[in-house]
C-alpha cells in the first residue's frame, strides 16, 4: 500500500525534526549527572523532562500532519484512531545511554494498522548519524545522511557462531533470572553484546551487525518501529506474552530464531 510509504516518510520527517531537542541537550544532561550530589531521582529529572518534551514535540508534529491517527507513547501520549492507524512512540530509546553521554540511543516511531500489524517504522539515532527506515512490502533502508542504503537479508548462522545481543530488566529478581540464562548461553555462542537500546539492537540484526537478539518484557514502543525494519529483511520476529506485561521477543534469521526460541524455552524463559 502506498499509504505505508507515506507513513514511513512522515515518521522520518518527524524524527529528524524533533531530534534536535534531545541531541542538543545531551551534553547538559551529562554535565548534570557528573556534578550531581543529591539523589538518583533528582539526577534523572532532566532526562525525564527531555523524554516528555521530545514526546510532546512528536505528538504535535504528528497531529499537525495526521490528525485522525491514534497515538501510544512511552511518556503517556494516548489517543484513539479514527483512520485505522496508530503511532507507537519512544522519544528516547536507550535513556540510560543518553544519561551517561553515550551515543547508542534513538527516537523510535512505529505505526500499526487496525489489526495491530506494524506497517511502517523509523529508528533515528542522531548521535550515531544513522537512521533505519522501512514500510511493509517496500524493504528496509539505512540512511547515512541523505544516502539510502538498502538492507539485504543477513546470514543465518549456527548458534555456536552467533553474536547475540540482549537486555536486562531493572527489576533485581528478573535481572538475576536473565543473568542465569546469559551464563548458560555465553559459552556456547560466539559472544554477547549489551548495547542498551532494544530498537537499535533489532536494527543491528537487520543490518547484519549482530546475528540475533532476545529480551524479556519489552513494551510496544521498544520494538514496534524496529520490528518493521526486521521483517522487511526476512528476519523472524517472535513475540509471545502480554503486550505490556511478561513477554519475550526474539529477532533473528529463521533457523537461528528457532534455535534461540528452543534454548530460551529450555531455560524457562516465558514462551
């Protein structure tokens, strides 16, 4: 559908338009963290404010362009759709990276249709100078500046050669459980990477930079934008569980995805 391309291009324009808000503020945020002497919550106040300010800017831009679409945002944006399309918004995916002055963070915008199927997505990483984009049925691309580079299907490697990425919950017990899974798998794969942004992790699989990704308890805004990019290069996106509760996401080429699903089920991860 041509409309899915329009949605992709709208997402790209909006992500670029609002990215100056967090990009310009990151050095101030790093300075605030470095100089802070009070509580952790007060150190994070500036990041929370920037998250919210960025989401408000995204919402304003989307409403101006597509007033009949619905909205679901990490920072609380919520409105019903009368067009059949809903925007799923993460204003800063990878907030801890952002807070520490690292570049691995992104604005993630995804669109789902009335059936909840992702049809367009953009993951824009201003500090890295990279943007991943896709529309259902039209392929996925990596944008470097104004240059569009099509993404090809990545290799489907055996488990022992796989470079995997994952993330860990901030809940201590859940982190302990996933640490045990990590310890079981790490001797049997090539290696792990822990990069701190689920959206960028999924895009890294799509770009062939890593071979697979899994994580528990992702929220819709963590994955929807990147999910379109992954499926457009032929990756399996395995998602089971509650949309905003206990769940499991696995992203990899089909054979490796099946192996990872089986390993995670063996280790007692929600399946």
